[in-house]
């Protein structure tokens, strides 16, 4: 049976990955309310399709940070792709390059940034960054990716501490011995007995990170800075005031604070606050092309997918990720046409039935 939608890839991955690996990717924090609400929130939103609009020709292209991509879906930063497929992030990079969209490489990659660039030299890439207690570590990563031609930095701001993911604790989740966080290969010379969290020593992340660190980051790089993990209009306003170039509205796939809003529910107030001063993107819960359409109608410039990319990898590596992206592209094009939009510029809030929100 052919796999025809993202849920098919999810079912395949659940059947074929080890329990600990599946649980790691699927995990939400605490009771997983926010993780699950990310999906349910899209189902609550209704579209108002317009008809007789001549949709014989359609164009899904858009731009992010001034660069054209073939459709408004990119790959969100997710860790440890080698757990799902032996080639890991290298396969993800090739697939994203083939479909001409944006790939946000995770700090926690099981391939190095150099290997990723070598595998897909013409790919359009951003780099997801954490701020470490040892600022030099963050600074070295920034300079490395800048030199390699990464086009933006995506600063994750919702992890002063890691959320409590119950199944990871139950499974005592650890990277298998043959895998490591490749970007930090040889950086942490630690005793094997030292406590480890997701492949690097515990307490490496800096919980003292604050808005002043945005200025610090701007002082060490010329790359655009995009903040990932904003869920309120107050923080969106502060982001604009601090001179960042973009916001990813995100609750980390429901893996950090449980009980916060679904990211799509947080999007409208942030878009209203930002008022076009910087670009706003969203991740979390996108499973169909009509989800993409809804996010764009509510003001997102582009959406990013996390878990579905991993499911594609688990199915067939690069080919699987290409298929997942192609399905979303095809579904988005169809949803656009069925709601009377010929291009992304025609997608706006009039498509959304607010009475149901």
C-alpha cells in the first residue's frame, strides 16, 4: 500500500523504530496536553473557501528572509536524525535541497554542520543555536556555520531547562554508543560516569539567558537572528525592539512547558503585534496542506515541520523526507485552489471563519 498522507508515515515509523527512539521523538512534556493541542487546534479552525476564481494556474512559491523557496514549508530543527536513518541529517539536507526549501539544522545533529553542507552544497539552510554556560562554545558554533554559508541563526529561547518528558525518564533514554552530537565531537572530554542529558553533559545549557544575550549574539555575527519559542504578544514586541529579523511561534512541539497554548492559537496575537515589521513563522502540529493554508491565512510567512520529517527519514531516508515534503506541497496547492487562492499573496485572514476559533 502506498503511503499517501503524513499519518501513514507516522504509523510506519511507530512500527519500525525501537520503542525508546519512537518515544523520544513522540514525547511531550508532562501530560502531553500542549503536544496534543498543537494538532487539535488546527482541526478547530474552519476555512471560508471562495469559488469561481480561475485556479487553473497556481504558484506556491514564497520568500523567507529575502530568499525564494518553492513552497512555504521548511524543516524545523530536530535532534538525532541518525536514530531514524543511518545517514541522518545528511539525508534530510539532500531532500530539502531537492525540494528547494529551508532546512534548519539542529545543534543536536548526529552529523556535523560540515558534513551537512558537503552533502547538499546548494541547500538553503539556517542553524538552530542554544546559548551555553560556556559562551565561547556558542560563539565558535556561530562562526563555524557563518563560514559554511548558513544564512540565519535560529536562537531557541524556550529551554532554560529541559522539559520533563516522562517516557525518556522511564526508558533512561541515551544516544547509542555509535552516535554522538557530532558538532561537539571532542569538545566535552568527560568521564563516562558524568551525568549526560541528550548526548551532552547535563547543565551545559545556560538558564540565565536573557534579552541582553540577543545584543551579545548581534555583536558576534552579521547573520539574521530568528527567535524560536515565542508564544505571547509581549515577547513578540520585545523581539522586534531588540532588532531580531524573525520569530518562530513555537512551543517546542509540546516538549517544554505543558499547558501553554497551541502554537497556531498563539500566532494571531503575535502577527497583530508585529504588524509586518519582521517575518513570523510557526511550527508544531502541521500534518496536512490545509494546515499550512490555515497558518498562512493567520499571518505566518512559512511553517516548519519537525516530527513528520523524522517519520519520512524512518521510512526511506532522503527519499522519505522528499515524499513527506512533496505530499505537503501537493496538498497545499490543492487546498489553495479549492479555497480560491492562485498564489500565496492571495491567502489572508478572510479565509478563516473566526466564529469557530
